[in-house]
C-alpha cells in the first residue's frame, strides 16, 4: 500500500471518527462548591457495576471528560482520598453534559480510598505542542525518560529524532549542546520531578537561531523553599561488554544565592561490528565482489562536570554564572578489518587484513554569564555572554597485509597519522520582550564568532602518497554571524496569530595551507516565521505554520582531510560545502485535545550530507561530505495519549512519510540521481502503575520503523521492544530501576546503496540489547527543585560529529 492510498483511507476514517463519537463531561466540587481536582472518574458497566469501561482524572477546575462513549446505560463512580465514594446511574445518548456532582468528606477509614496521580496532558499552542507532565505519573525518574515519552519523539540508538531528523534540546529556552551520549548522561542525572512540561517545536519561531531543525524545550518548575539537597547514583549496564556510570549532585538554595554542582564518571567498553559488501561494476556487470568484516572495540573514560551559581540582585534582577566541562582522555579504538576479494564467479582472489588503532584526547569546556531584569512596564531584558573551547588530538596507526588464497603474504602497507582540532566559540546576545496593548513583542540581537584550526600529518606514508595527493594539511576556518529578530503575537476570541522575522549575516573564510587555497563566502538571509490558529470549538482546532531555516556544515566536515580505515576505504571532508536553506510547512488538526494530526512538507534544499561512493576503476570506497542537489520530505504525524485504565496509560505515535534526496553521483559521470523512501514510523509507550501508592511502576516500549533514507542509503525495517521497572523506596528518598532494552535484538539494520554503477551495503551491529540496573539515593531536603541547566549555545551544535 503506497502512502497516497493510505492517506485516502485514513481521511475517510478521520471523517467517520469526527462525526460518530460521544463525549461525557461534568464537574466535581466539594460541599463548599470548591473544585475537586485529580479525582478518579470511572465509568462502569451498568450490568454488574464492576467492569470498567473508561476512566480519567478530573482537571484543576474539577472538570472531567470521557471520550468515545457508546450510547448505553452506565454507572459513574467518583473516588477521591478523604471523600466518600460516589456512585450514580447515568444514560448516555449522544454528547452528554452531566450536572455538577458534589462529593462529601469521608467519615470512615481512609485506607480504603486511593488517589490517582494526574496523567500527562498534551495541548496545542500556536507555535508548539506542549506535553504537560508536572505532578503526573511521569514525575518520577529522570528527564531523559520524559523526553523519550514526549509526542513524536523517537529514541534512535541514543539519538533523539523528530520527523526523521535529529532535534535540538533546550532547557528553559537555553540551547543544550553535547554529543548524543553526553546529552543522555546529563539529562539522566536531572530529576523528572523538576519538569513542568516539554515543548515540541517543529517550526521554531524567530526568537530561536535559524540553524537546525525541530526543538525540544524543557521547562522546569520553580521552588521557593531554601535548603540543601544532594544525591549519589550509579548505573550498571550489561551488554556484550559491561559498563557503568557513577555520579553525584549537590544543590543549595538560599535567600539570594543558589549553587548547583554535578559530576558524572562513565568508564565503558563498547563493541561494534559491520558486515558489508561492495560489488565493483564494469560495463553494467559486477566483476569483483569484496566482503568485509569490521570489528571495533572502544575503551573510554568520560568525565562530565557542571557548576552553576545564581545571584538574586533584586526582586527584578538576577545574575547567573555557569561552567560545563566534558573530558574524554585516552579514548582508544581498536579496529580489525578483514576483506575477502572474490572474482565474478565467486572464487577467492586475495584477502586484505588490516589492524588499526585510534587514540584520542578530547576536552570541551564552556562558560556562560547571564543577566536578566524586569521593568515596571512589564518588559523583560536578558543579556548573555558565552565562550566554548573544544580541543581534540587524534593519533592513528594502520597496518595492512595482503594474502593469496593459500594464505601466503603478498604485500604489506603501514602508515601513521597525527591530527588535531581546536575550536573557539564566542557569543553575545540581548533579548527584550514586552506587551503593547493586547499584543506581545519580542526582539533581540546576537553576535557569534567561531575560530577553528585543524591539522593532520602522515608518517611512513610513501606508498599511500602514490595513491592519493595532498595528504597532510593545516586548515583554518573563521566564521562571524550577526543576527537580529523581531516577532509579534496576538490572541482573539477564536484566533491566535504570531509573525516573526530573523535576519542573519554570515562571513566565513576557509584556508587550506598545503594547497594554498582560500574559500571566502559572505551571505545575508532572512528567516520569516508565521503561525495562525483557529479554535472552532472546545473540541476542534486548526493551526497553520511556516518557517524558513538554515543548515550550516559541521566544522569537522569542512576539513579537507582523509581518515583511513585502510588504503581502500576512507572518509574525506570538503571545504566547499555551503549552507542550505529549508522551507517548512505544517497543518495541524486537534480533536478533543487528545488526537493530533500534523500534515507537513519540508523542502530542505541543498542540505549537506555524508555520501558514499565506490570507485570501480581504482577499487576504493569513500565517504564524502557533499551538498545534495535537492532534498524534501512530507507526511502526516498522528499522536494520541489516553488512560486505558486507572493504572495503565498509553501514548501512541504514528508517522507516514516520504523522503527524497537528489545527489550528484561523482563516480557515475556526475549523473543526477534521486533516492527515495516511503515509510512508517510508529511507537507505543505504556506506563503501568503497579502499586496503589504509585511507588512501583512498569513500562513497555515498542517501536517500528520501515523504509528510511540516510544520504544515499536505504535502511531496512527495524523494531525495538524494551521493558522497565522502577521502584521508589523510603518515602521517595531512593530509587531502584531495571531496564531491558531491545529485547529481541532487532534495532540494528542493514543499509544499502544500489543505483547506476553503485552497489554496496553494510549491516551495522551495536550493543543495543542490554540489561541496565540503576540506583539513586537522595539526601538533604531532596524535594527541592534545583537550578540545573546548561550553558551551551547554538554554534556548539556544529561541533557534533
């Protein structure tokens, strides 16, 4: 079934759904007419008054809503701690609005009455979806767990994805940059009890940098109680190799000063295996087939430390200083590669065996200074300064040997490399927001400067130089970006609108010292954003939005260096990469504040990608950073969350999409080639409350991804099933968790590139299946919310490998 047929069937289903369902609503108060929030509202079968048909929890104002109710007789049961159970016979025929029910205080034994924690809520605002989790069943655990459960978010081997693309994560509108593993480590150490909501911003407004795609913005609750809290925690993971993480956090909140400090240490050993093939083609027929078995073992010892100090200068002014440090010393990669080279008939010609070792030291330190103040007219001013220092040294040794079919050595090659990269990032930013009449205005200025110096040297490279030119090099890269933005928003009775415009002027210079070439580029781009929302009724709303974005090349991909797996397989940078402009459109329909249908179209333009090309003449394969000629995707996302029973909450997400990449085939006479994929991405996340007091919780996560596109590769389907248990102990002072991830070991998948004279594929196997045991102990006044946040800027995103 193609996507057009599916959409036709889906729209027919949607029209039937909109016009056929019944809703049951009402309100709860006590005897003094005060609203009764968070009460259990249960609809029972009238035949036995026991079988549960539907259940929900009353809102802050005491109102409740049950959906998808058939015409019939029922018994409505209301339970709330400290109050008498209330049972009422009701008749549902069409949409039914019940009277206000008054619930009387209990005079009996309160132990027989249980209270249900509020379930997470999803709402749609004019420019974002808000996943409200405060005081909900998700408030235990850590922030990383909440992000993975947010609508439309997929955890793809530790990389958070929205609409088939990597996301940017913000904390209280502050950009977080770390590598995928470092981000996970950081957010796993941040308690979920401090989270108010997660904002999913697929088309970010003008306030945010024009660089990048969708944004996940974490908003936190505010504590006003002085005190101290701390915690120690550890996690043990058993996969092919065992690994562990230990950490400690400390927070003090005074009347005028808040101090936070956190440290995590993550020593680990990781395993990766790739099984690949290349069919070298001549005159349309394969004449040689290479089968390669690649194994990598990685040993690392990562240190992450954060320190934050908040000063309250006055009732309206605050000063914040932050430092974040990530150190990965003595990281070792041990690569073993064996390639069997066979002729067209399948007979073995020769074997290539390569031993390669890579040793890296990487440091990443960031400093941030913020000043915020509020004015009597209601305006707010924020001033920010930021500095990042990224430093990496990498040494590599490669030793290759060729053997004939009888195992006799034919030839050997050996070489070494020594590479380094230093990146300095400076930013300064000013933001001002105010209200004029009934309209809200935001404006701001930002300056960023990036200085990067990279170098690589080759030793014992004489044989290698006969195959490739210009191996050693020093590459200098400087970039300055000047930005300004303005936005205005306004709400009417049924309409909401928001308009924004951001302008960015970029001046960049790349200089290769060995070939004495300078690549200068200056450009100015405008990035408009527009949002329009219409609320037809309480149950139906429509939102249309648009944004223009930019994707700049990663710093490392601009380096014109080669990194060799062996002399026939290497990665190459490209200093001629350019930034690409994307146009993003989205139409949302929200039904009953529970169903969310997002129809989107993204024209990503000449997006920079890593493409793989095989040279059929010289029998080599290379990964090249190159701009696509065109790239686009479109589809529909469907999100729905509901409480199936009092103890079972489930969230569903489905995405039907089509992706197209058009590229210049460098090894096929520069022909234009379009690679496409139509697919389905779906997951269901189940949360089970396994004890009446809510201290024991279970989770079941299942995800499916069909055809998918990555550069010039098509991915085969993948499936992930994971389960988890979490138990809080000693009045929430401690937490014990057990997770079994990728139970069926089916997340790993094959990638294949087949077009024109290109035929290569690999199956990448990583340690996705594992068992993880964690323990956390809180001390001090551990129920305090803290001031933990990050200090990172948008420019740091491009440090990510």
